[in-house]
C-alpha cells in the first residue's frame, strides 16, 4: 500500500459556515470532511435564515453561542474584526445566494469555499474571479468528484500518454430522484425553482459535475457545445434531462448526458475516455476502481491505495487497500489542497503540485457551460462557442 502524506494538524486554521442548518444536505458533509482532515476547525456560522434553526445547529456542533449569527452579513462583519479572525468561509446555501455571500467574504479578506454551481450569471462569475485575484485570496469550488484518488490517477494516466492521443471524452450523470416532483422535499423544491437554482435545473445541478470531471481529467476546457434539454415532468420549469455534445482542443470530441429522471439510477456518474492506445472508465458508485483498456490487451482493473498507482493518487488516500473510501474523503481531499495552498501562501512558499483543487476559474467555466447550453437549446440546438 502507498503511504499517504499525513498532516500533523494543529495548524490553527478556523472557518465559518453559511448554510448547513437543520435538515440541510451538504453542509454536514463539508463539516465532517474538514473534521476528518483535522486541519481546520468550524468556529462560527449562520447556518439558516431562521436564527432559531441556526442556533440549534450551532448547539449541535458545539459552536460558541456568540459566534452563531442571524445573518451572514453580520457574521462576516463581526468575525472580520476579531483579532483571531477565521481564515475561510464555507458557503453551502442554495445557488442564488452564492454570489452575494462569496463577494462579501472576499471583500472582508476571507478565503472562500463555495459549493457548485459557483453563481447564477457569467457577470457574477467574472466578478468573483477578478475579486479573488485582486485580493490575492484562495477560492475552492467543491466539484466533489475531482477529489477521488482514482480520478487523480486517471488524470495522470492521460497526462503521461497511457491512452495515446485522446479522441473521446464521454460522461454521464444519471439520477432518478426527480422522476416525479417529490412533495415536501426542500432540496427538490429549490432545485426546480429558476429563481433559486438559476437558468438550468439538472444541467446546473449535476451536468456541471460531469463537465468539471471531464475538464479535470483531460486538463482541457471545452471550446464549443451543442445542447438538447428536456423537461419530462409536467409543470416543471427547468430541464430534468439533457444531452450535450462538446468540442475540445486538438479535435477531441465529448458528450455529457445528465438526467434526474433516469428511473433506477441513483447517483450514476460515469466517465469514459478513449485515445489511440487505450481507454479508461471510472464510475462514482464504485470509486475505488479504475478500468484501463489498453489496445489489444486484456482490461486492467486498478484499485485504490496500491503501490503501482501514481503518487497523485497515493497522496490522497487514507485507508489501506480493500477498505472503501468515498464521498467524505473526496471532500476532505479538496479541502486538503486548498488548506495546503493557504498555508504555503502564509509561509511565502509555493504550493506543491499535489495541492490541486477546483478554483474560482473552474467555477466560472461551469457557469459559462450552463449559459452556453441554455443558449444552444434556445437556438434550436446550434453550436455555441464558450468564451474564455
Ligand atoms: N458538491 C456536491 O456534491 C453537492 C451536493 C449537494 C449540494 N451541493 C450544492 O450545495 C448547495 C446547498 O445544497 P443542499 O442540498 O445542501 O441545500 P439544502 O437546501 O439542503 O441546504 C441549504 C441550507 O442553506 C440555508 N440557507 C439558505 N439561505 C441562507 C442564508 N441566506 N443564510 C444562511 N443560511 C441559508 C438553509 O436554511 C439550509 O440550511 C447548493 O448550491 C448545491 O448545488 C453540492
């Protein structure tokens, strides 16, 4: 088994959270991932729009009562003035609040972690890129799947030419939880409301994960796309299924199918890459495995934590072979790269090549992807160029 790099902890980083209140989905995953990492401590939050709910969450997480706030604006203002001000702010609210919270956090000098999609408009995305750059602050966008060790392995294999010249990048993300409109489901409610979710439904929620995964493994951004979106559930205002064709540089072609009405599929994110010398396949529901299909040879099954893997995969593994790792570890790996980069900055050193994480630029690419596919669909499925 490969030896993962261990951190001693005790680096003294602390953070605030916006969102993640009682009954919320992803806030608790972020908290658990950072706890697993042991490199930062949650010290304050505005976990809900309801102050009572926020206080209940703070109590559950043993946050000092005077550091639980009724509004994020009050929290960012007061926490920024503390002599022991926290290092970063994690934003885990629905999509329409990402921009104002992230903008204010950057302006107050905090590094930022924001869940996907980064924000609602290209203008907002460009502004966040410019603000983070101007303030010299780090910004992690939690495209979860980029954090898996076998995804890091896939990226390194593509990079070192194991697949030969890359030709095809095929991703699909199929779920079924919105095959009907669930009643009394908070997560479903806002995800199907354009005012909160943004211009896209399924494509914004999970299509962007597939896009980020393809871009991360290939280290390429799409140049243009053609999209066809569907809304199968009656009365729904946003897409719940869609197909996208993509052109990457060097004549590489790609496609993404994303669906939340694919009955029988739970969280079926799969990516396949094919080059002149071989192919690769990774499935999120079996994330510790990676299939390599070399031309004219038997299929190889690579497994997590083995000594034959690239150091980039070994570095982000915790448990020995055969002990499955999953979503929490993937989130922790994203935070690991982000925190290492903050610490390197603090010490005036350069972050290491291992400290890879999706940043605000990747988040902005995701927002442009959403806007381009909406435009293509509206223009009767024509090709749309993605702005740099
Ligand atoms: N990376 C991933 O794999 C992943 C998975 C799920 C969700 N997400 C993203 O995370 C975000 C949250 O999704 P979720 O499913 O956890 O949503 P959720 O509805 O379960 O939780 C949102 C929380 O934010 C709180 N909130 C809303 N507005 C607020 C405000 N102004 N101030 C303070 N708190 C506020 C709500 O009260 C709630 O507690 C979304 O952007 C979503 O796309 C990412």
